[in-house]
C-alpha cells in the first residue's frame, strides 16, 4: 500500500480532496491496520468539514496504536471534541512509559493541555502546555536576536524612497490578496469571509513568496548586499516584473475556479510585505491582528504541524509578536495606505462594518454571502478549520485570562506593544 498512501497524500497536498478521500476509503478497506493512514485520512476529512468521520478515523488510529500522540492531538485540535476521563487516563498512561518517543510525548502533552482546559483545570492544563513547549523548543531552534536583526535589515532596504523610485514597476496582475500577520490572529476567519464572495477564491497558506525570497537569499552566501533583502533594491525593473509573473504562474496550480481574485494566507509573509509590493504592486495586503496576549497564548498552546519555531516558549513568542508589530509599523510609514489592517476583536464585534471596509479596500461590491461565511463549503487546512464553520462567537476573546497567573514572562516580554494595543508604540 506504500505508493497508494503517497498518492493519497499528494492529492491532499494539491487540495484535490474529491479524489483523495475515495482513494483513502479504498486503501483502508483493503489495508485497515495502518494507524498512520487512518491519521492522514482523518486530516483529509477534517479539512473538508466531515468532522464526525474525522473523529472516527482518529479513533481508529488510536485503537491500532495507543501511543500515537498525533492522533490524540488531532482530536484536540478539532477544538470541538471533549475527551472522556478514560482518554485522559490513557494519555497519562502512555506518558508514564519510559520508551515513549519524543514526538508522541510532545503531542500527548498538547492534547492533555486541551483536555484539562476543557474541564477548567487550568493549572494542570498549563503544566502540560508548558512541557509540550519545552520539548518543541528543544527540537526546533529559534534565534530571537537573529530575527530582530533581520527585521532591521528589512526596514533598511524597504524604505519610502525605494517604493517611490520603483513606482509603476513589477507585474501589474491584481489577482492576489495576501492575508498575513501572526498565526492564530484571525486570518482563517478573514479568508473564509472573503472566499464567500463570488469574485474571490480561497486557496491555502502558499509557500511561494517565502521560497522565492529564500532563493534570492542564496545568491551569495558571503556578501550581505547580494542577498535578500538587500539584493531587492538592486533588481532591475524587468527582474521585478519577472518575479511577480513567476508568483502568478507558481500559484496557478492552487486555483480551482475562474474567480478573478485569490487569497494567499501564509501568515509569515508579513516579513515580505515590501517585497510583495515591489513585485505585485496591485496585489492587496491584509494584516490580521489580534490582542497580543490572546494571540501569543493561542500560539503557545497550539502545536503547529509545520512548525512555527517562534511559538515554543512565552518570551520567544512575545518577542516575535513585538518584532512583527514594529515591522508592520515600518511598512505603514514606508508605503502608507497599502496595508489594510483588520483588528480581530473589531471584526468579531462589528462584523458587517469590518467586512464592508475590507471589500471596499479590495474594490469589490458588498455581498451578503460574506456575512454568512459559515455556509461556505470549502477546504480549510488550518488550526481554525472547525471554528470558521460556525457563526462568530465573542466568548473566546479574553480566554487567555484563565491562564493569566502563569503568563507573567509573556506579558513582560510584550511590554509597550501590549500597553499600546490596538495602537502601536
């Protein structure tokens, strides 16, 4: 079944769930004792909103391999499953094993964090989230000072003078709408609202901008001026245009409809807003922003499948958020009016007002379907996949306060950024 498993995974990666799901069903009917395949099948079902079937698939996976922490975390990550006491006991029993591998241990800590959060045992829940983060921090390195230096390099390159000098250059295609910012800041909700519009297609968190900047970064390892971001200032008008055209071409495979506009919601693209502006001057850029403590804590308790290295630890998470705010402040000054900011709390409390403002910015007419975004049937791959299939709720806005006694380091590291929100210091 090996190559068939890879085929199913490839179909899922391309977003072709209409093909992937029947292939998984056929494969598992013939080879039912494959815990990892049940897990992948569960991910595909979750993405298209078949939640009950996803739960069954994850449970089958656990039944075949009780130590498979990722299956427990996948249940927790649906955000709607409540674990039974027997589940908590099973997870604790697995954690007590000396031979449990690090990956399963990490996933079980995050899953137990969620299980105990749901029953209001916040202190023990926090202890599990913290242990999960400790393992994550040990596994993936993140140099906070390197990111701060990178921010300063980006600010020194992408200046108001550069944007003025390169005005009218790049690829004129108006197709992309970049929704960026921090993870867990409401970008999935924004994407679901916008993709409910008849002219806008939602795709996924596309890796293309980051891949293109990495390629520019590798041109010369020794000479900083010949690497990204500095090299962008030296690119010719033709090269900027070619890069914009390359992005449009690279992302064509992710588009499933003939809608004229599409969304790329890779949050980490915030660092490249200036690059996007130069290569695609008619693209729209929306910055999804959420209360610093709510956003940082939501990242702290979220184990990301494709690691967000900055999220494992209170201080590193908070400092990364702070650098993000400062960099976006720079872009607001260097290219005024280009970025449209959506404050999550305002979107939740004044949905229609904020949606109208977004659609005005994108320059498309208002459509009621955008207010009924939860009726839109489309694949959603992110951690918020189930939340955006329901009407908006406001209870979650201050949820972090249940954990406030243990979040002192996060608060201190945020400093003035926390005090100034929703403004900037």
